[in-house]
């Protein structure tokens, strides 16, 4: 992810006020699984793992990791002359990536991230203001809808095979923060005003923007599953910083769900993110003093929040761009490309019981996508091109690296193990 709720002094003070008393319950409601909405049409019956995966690597990645999902950004802006549509002639990049994914029996996921990089907002330092400025600009949005339509037409070229289009991480959180009473209809956006024929009659609001995306998908690519992005900080309360108790977490989930419903648009999936880089990367490079490390209560809180949003929206969820660092392998020495984190091992290193994965499935999660969200963060391949590394043990006993992957081969080991004993979705 590219932006977060700002951790200003005021935000941290608010977090302290909202923190739960010691021993406050975070247990998820027992009825969560019974209230689950159906899986997206055509989705596999098991919880899927996936990776950020470069074009041309589908078959190799499938053989190496045995994952069922792979994702790739579509970015660069819609009116800059260097957006994704220019990577191959006529926007063929989407068709090529989707076609090779189908051959590898993997579902392709495209993270469509273009509004921030488009003009005129691209030159603004404040990401929220830039997104909202572009969203209301008639010329920018006319180009935007044309760009989305091109991506959809290219994705439709491999129908009936499934494709996921994950639209604009962070944007929806900024819209919620700019709205009145968590109502997307109170935030301006250029929709009908762009003059695009398919969008006439839709309101010129952020709700109309969401409805426009669904209308374009229905018109051009019914094989595409459209994904909305949930930012927990859209409520102006960051779950990890604030650490609310169970009752407060449920209330925040209710607000997040109410905002999504205010869009008046039926998405097929909700994507969310728990971090945009490894905890040690944030500690060492971004100087967050260790605030990004998660304890068991943080996983419980995040799961409970997701369960509430899934029930409140009637839409299943995918956790996206999970960091790939670990504290198990010798290769993880907190140098460039080798930063530690504990999410991979917490989620996957207790097979075949997979207690946390089963809790997530009962909460409504249907997939986990792993990938570095910042340059220099850990990857599950040899991004550093430094081969097999076994530096001195700096953080206690660790295992020698299995191979040249920057994480020491840990994700490869766990993902292949998971493929032999997958978690069925309730």
C-alpha cells in the first residue's frame, strides 16, 4: 500500500485515549461463520494463497510455490503517457498476463492504482488531497473511465476464465475521511459530467464513481470479479495504533461497512491490507520505533474487524500485500531485501492445524496475497541477486537458508506445505 492514516502526535494521542483496558476481550463473535455471505461466483472452495508475481513468471511460480493467485499492479496514471496501457501496444499487457495465468491454472489479480499518479494531482504532496482533486476533475475522470474500460476489455478477452480487478487501494479510505457521516454520496466526483455515454444518469459523487466501475465491468467484462479496497484507518481510528477493545472494534467495523453500503455498488470482493512493508523495514528505514510488529492480539483484532465488515457488507474478503519477512531464517538480517516480520510464520507455520487460517476463513477471508509493498522490503525470490545468504545470527537461533530466495526460502517451504493440506472455506 502507498499511504496510511497519518501518525501525527494528535493521532497517537487519540490512540492512547482509545486503547482498551488491560484484559479487554477481543474474542470474535461465535456466530461469525453462520452469517457468512456466499463465495464470489467461481471462487475455489479453499482459502487461496498468492504472491506478487512478474509477467512471464506464471508457470515458474506455480511450480515453485503451488499458489492459486498472483497479482500485478496496473499503474502509471491515465493521462501521463506512461501508464500501464503503454507497457504493451493497445493495453495488451492485461491480456498477456491473464492468459499466462490461465495456462498456469492461477487466478490473476490486477491492482488498479492510477488515480494518485494522474494529472493534475500527481504533483501534489498530500496524497488524500491529490486523489480527491483528481476524482472531481472532469478531464481526468473522462480519461480514467476510458482507461478502466480498456483494462476490462482486455480482461474479457480470456473469458470465461476468472480475473480480479482490485480498484484503487487507499482512495476509499480518503473518501470516507472526507465524507459526512460515512456517506460516499457527500463527496464530489466527476461521473455523468464526463459525458461518457454508459455513465449518464449516475450521480457526480464518490458513490456514483463506485457505481460507474460496476456499470463498466458489467458492460465489458462480466468474467471480472471487482474488488473494493477497505482501509481500516478510513474511520480515522487506526486499528493497530489505537488497539481498541472488542466492542469498539465491532463499532468501527460497523462504520466501515456502512460506508461501503453508502456506495450503492455491488462489489464481488473486499481487499484489505495489514501492512505495506516488513515490520523491521518500518523500524529501521522509516524509524517507527518497532510500532509495526504485531502481537497475537493484533491478529485477533484484525480478524474480528474483518468479520464485522464481511457480515455488514455481505462480501467476502482478501488480505492483500502481506509482508514476506520472517524471524526464522538466517538470511533475515535486516539489510536491504532481507527484513524481518512475523506475519508469514504466524499465518502459515502451524500446518496442518492452521488455527489462524481457519479463524480467518470463518471470518469470511477467501485469500491471502503476499508481496513487498516497498522497494527494499523482503521478497520470496532472489530480488537482491545475492544468492544463498547465511550471515551471522544477529537475533537469536535461526535456520540456515534453504535457497537463494531473499527470505531464505521460508515462504516456498510453507506455501508448498499448505498446498498439501488446504483450508476449506465455510
